[in-house]
C-alpha cells in the first residue's frame, strides 16, 4: 500500500510576505469611527472633536486641500416667491409670459388681440364661402361635375372633371374666331390656360342660350302649338349649354377605350367651342332665331286669357 501524501512539509518550505498596509486604506476606518452621526452623546462629541484635530485636513472638511474633482459644485440659492414679489413680478405675469412664448412656438403673434386666449386665433367674420366644406369649389364647376355624373358615381365625375381642367391647363392658347366671339370682358386667349376654371366657365357662358322656346299646345288655334320665348337664369343657361356639349361629344366617333378617353373628348370639345369650331354654336343660333321670330307671341290674346 503506497504511503499517504502529506502537504504540510511542503507548505513550511514556502515563504509568505504580507503587503504593508497603506495610509489611505486605514484613514476611512478612522473617519468612520470619528464621524458617527446622530446617536452620539455629548461625551462622544467631545471625543470626536479631540480626534478630528489628529485627522488629515481633507477629512476635517477643509475644501482648500481637496483635489479639484472632489470639490462639490456651489449651488445658488433658489428664488423664493417672496423674492419674486419683491422684484415686482407676480405669478399671473409669469403665466402670461409662458403663454406668449407658447404662441411664439406655434408661429403666431402673441401681441395680436385676436389671438389672446386662443391657440390659433379667431377667423374673420363673416366667413368666406370657401370655408364651408360643401361650398369650397366654384359653383360652375360643381354644376358641371353633377352633369357629368352617371349612375350616381360622383367620385368618377370629379376625376373626369379634374382630367378636363388639366387638359385645358396644359393645352396651347386657343385661336379665337372673330365671327363667333366670346363674352365681353373676357381675358386674352394667351391667359386662358393659366386659369382652367375660368377657361371652362367662359366657354360654357359664351355658347349658352339666353332664352328657351316654350310650346303651349292648342293655343294657336286648330290644335297648333304656340311657341313663346322664355328667359333663362344663369344656372339654366349653363345647364343647357353643357348638355349640348355632352351631346356633341357623344355623337362624335370614339378614338379608343379607356377611363380617360371621355374627359379628353369633352375637353377637346370645350377648346372647339372657344375657337368657334363646335356645332354647339349652330344650336345657339337656331334657338335665338326661333326666339326672334316668336317674340310676337308674347302678346297673344290666348296667352293673356291663360294668365
């Protein structure tokens, strides 16, 4: 049986040397014994006073001997409400100043009387018509869009109207026909593409009839109808003219298929109306000619008896 190993003789041969304790490692212990807090008695405080003189200066509270990174920052005394009132400022003035600074961050003038007390200010009264959601578009454009609508698809009609206005805006200036002039006071032809809404409205108003022929059956005698010219309002005139334009577009031969073909054809017809090439001018001339010939019927005896 082999002998058992014994490590003790080996350990006696080793030489151990302890590290000398440094001064700073013993100092915190002295400070911990010297500075005992709030439970000390008067005798202990006297003992602390006697031992504090034996400690280094930086442990006695002398900040002049501390390293720069150990010096605590000086704290300014806080301003009390009494000092604020003594300086002439009140809490309400501070709140008003803060509210004015907040208005400046919103991009508003804090000294405007209309903005005082409101985040975005008060609107000017009376409100303009375009401020209303349902009246933000031009009345003529709204009417023409409703006439373009089929099967109640208003969004499709609005998209077609946008294509028509874009076509008029990007088209070259029209060539005005002196034989078929536009309405008096219209802008020059070179300015029309700059404002497609006025372009479309001017074309429809120029070709719109002033009257319509109303037939009274049996009043002319012998079962014949009596034709009487009747004046039209602005919306009625525009409605009649735009329907004539749509009829002329539907009668023309289609150039292809696609969701943009119909509005392009309508826009081309509008340009033809301004240039005097559209057949809508002939319809307007016929209606006015019939009205001129039938104006004597306004004083017909049968019509007076009917009233």
